[in-house]
C-alpha cells in the first residue's frame, strides 16, 4: 500500500513540474506588448488676437458680520464660533451687547471652562 502511494505521489510531482516548466517557457518566450502612452487632453491654444481682459472690481469694505441667535436655546454665536456658518440665524443682532440685553447667552464648546 505504501508502495502504491509513493508511486502516485511521484507521478503527480513529476507531472506538476513538467506542466510548470511548459507554462513558464511559453510565457517567457512571448514578447511583451508595449503599453500605450497616456495622452493628456489639453485645450487648443487661443489665437493671439483673442485676449481676455479681467476688470478689477472696486474693493468694498464689508460690514462686521451680525451675531446670530437661536431662539429655541437662547444662545448666540459670534463669527469666531465654530458653529457660526452652520446655523441659520433665526435671530440676528448687530453686536454681542444687543444679544445679552435680549436674554441670550454666549456659545460654548464642551472643552471650554466658564470663569
């Protein structure tokens, strides 16, 4: 029984080695195809007669951003607040003093300690 097993094992090992050798030699002998070069899609150059002129706009000084308040939580947010851009600002105030007199409190973060 051991004799039959060893003969079968040897036959399988030899056939595997022969198949590997044939496959390797077939792949190695085949020439590698050249990869196509990547082409960049660049816009066509403009004619010299066509020039684009960008007009300078006058600098307009912006007013200070209003203070936004949330009437449900009675909290106001200044432009320094990380939540300022996200909130709708149902109530707006011209300054922090106006928000305080209206009964709103300043925004806080979880890591901020009240003094």
